[in-house]
C-alpha cells in the first residue's frame, strides 16, 4: 500500500509548474468580456454615424469619386448655359414689348417662324434633363406662347424627348448623377419604391399620370431599375399626355384672368 500511495502522490514542484502554465494559457476574464463589448460598441457607433449621415442628407461615399465630380461640372455648365439663355430671351422680349399682353407675346413668337417652337421644344427637353426650372412653369409657358392646342403639342414633344433622354442617361450614369442633380432626401423619399419591380412600375405610371408629381426624380430613378425601355416608353407615351393637357385646359378657363393680370402689372 505504501508503494501505491507513493506512485499516486504528485510532487509539490510539479503542481506549481502546472498551475503556472494554466494561468499563462487561460484567457483572463477581463479580455474575454472586454473584446466582444468593444467590438459591439464600435459596430453600434458606426451604425449611429451612418444613420446620422442619412438624416443629414449627405451624399453616400460611393458617389463621391473623382469621376462623379466631372459629372457635376458638366451638369453645372449646362445649368449655367440654360439660365443665361433664359435671361437673354427675357431681355430681348422685354425690349420688343413682348410682355405687354398675351397677344404681343404670341406675335413675338410668331416672328421667329419655325425657330420659335423648335427652340421651345429643346428648352422643354433640357429642363427635364436638368431640372432647374419647375416643369409647371415651362408647360404653362408653352400654352401661353403658342396657344392651348399647339402649346400642348410642343409641350408633349419636348417632355417626351427629355424623358427618353433622362432614362438613357440614367442607364449610363445612374445614382451618382442623381445625387448631383437632386437633394439626397428627395432621392431617398422615392428609392423604397424600387424594392419591388412590379410595384415600382405601377407607382411610376400613377406618378407620371398625375400633374405635379416629381417626374425628374422618378424618371432618373427608373433608369436605375430593371424597367425595360419598352415598358418605360409605354408608360411615358400613354400616361404623360393627361397631365400636360391639364395646362391647356387651365389656360382656356383662365385666359381672361391672365389678360387682366398682365394689364394690372402694366399699371
């Protein structure tokens, strides 16, 4: 029995060595708790920062590249040219007394022959691509300049041409360009429409049909989705005329009031 007890007894020196080795290899309680806690805190902080940036309407980082800055410069150049062109036309019309009455304004347009509607159609298309002028202003302007019938035709051609250009441009440049033309909050407001292709097509058609809808944003947004050219063309051609025609109807109903307003401004 004495021999067996001696064999089972572990010397004290070996016990000390084993205990020391266990202490070195085992992770401390502080390390085990601190590392996951720190990682979680960093993740929460990053999420909070992203949420704050979204609320502020900041442009996402992936759309801030050097190439996107070139797009910004080009869009600003076209914007400046468009503004200067409108100012020049306004000055010329004022000097020729075109703003004295509706009849004088229409006579001034007629003096330019075929160039007047052609320039207007181009202007209407450009304002769809670079939306610095509210669409309602140019639509009403077309009706006033060319009458309710031809005004509708020229408005329709210009809006359709601009809408096709927007879809094609958005297919190439996508959201980087959108964030240069529109406020981030405007894009984010309608971006959730794109989560479902079928749902987006229906909402897009309704928005195009209704007057006053943000056509610019949603047309650009349509170019970033899976919507085909065929479906986009069908919606634009069939849904857009109703909202354009509304301005001709308003003009026919309010022509007397418009003439009275111009007369009052002259006084």
